[in-house]
C-alpha cells in the first residue's frame, strides 16, 4: 500500500480505483475460496464448517483481520482457515482431504473464468490504465474491476496449489501420491510453514532469488492468457 501511495501521489483517483479494485477482488476471491472448502466438506459428510456458519459467501465469515491487514500493507495475507474433520468425510481421509483442498483453488480459477467472460467476448472494455481513470466510463471502470478479479483469483489459485504445508496444494499432493510417498510427504508437513515463510522473506530481501515470484508469475501468466 505504501508503494502505491507514492506511485499515485499525483493521481488520487487512480489510487482509489486501484485500492477499490484490489480489495473487491481479494475479498470476493477469499470468500469464494473458503466457501468452496466448506461446501465441499459438507457435501462429503463433514458439517463442522457449516455449523460454524462457513458455508456462506459472506466475506465477513471468511476474512482474518490480521491476514487482511498484512495483505494491504505488505502484499501477503490469508483468510480464516476452514475447519474440516477429515475422519467424517465420506470418501475417506486421504481422498476426502484431496477433494476438499482442491475445491478452493479450483473455485478461484472458475471465478476468474466467469469474470473474464464479458471481457473475452468483447461485451465490456476495461480502462486502458489507471492514469486514464478520470476519463473512463462506468463500464470501463467495471471492466477494470473484472480484470482485477481475474488476476487476483488466478494468483490465489496458483499460490494455494503450491505443494507446501499448510497450503491446499500440499494436501492435494498427499492425496495424489501413492501410499509410502504420501506418508513421507505428510511427515514433512511440520516444516512447511517455515519453508513457505523463508521463500516469502527471500522474495523481499533478495528479489534476484524470488523463486516464489517466478513460479507465481509464470504459471499465472499462462492461465490468464488462456482465460482472457
């Protein structure tokens, strides 16, 4: 946020448009992501999240205050984790966890594809740049919000599919791998948060070694090219 306050210091309209589009895209993306986890778990027999009111598209039920604040300030944050009891899942712990975990990132890709449809079909145009926001029509501003929704949801989906605990991709990998490999990977889950934070901090202090950023940008660019 501080960086963009500086970038848009001479164009407050652009700053407001950027922050509004970013917040709307992030809030709706997180809400749909966590709702999908909760809905899938409930459909598979575990109503833990449902009893806590998490089978809802209301963002307030899914946003973590600290995670949201940090996202706005430093560009990295999180939503409130959806509680799941894997032993109540109808398809078993391994397969059930796989399905519940995959539902989140897949929902973000679906959301991104739906948001991109009006743009891809040429029904809506987006404003060319933030500098031109003052002269943009209402439809062009709406198009800008759609573009952000596509971009942020693809990033959320790709990031969460990274096979490092506690991200969804780790549970997906554990669910996909055969017996012994699956158990060995699962045993590494305790190291996941430390590895993930190391990669994130490395991206800040040593951008030339930003492996996480290279992966996110590369994969996201491919998906966005297909969707948009």
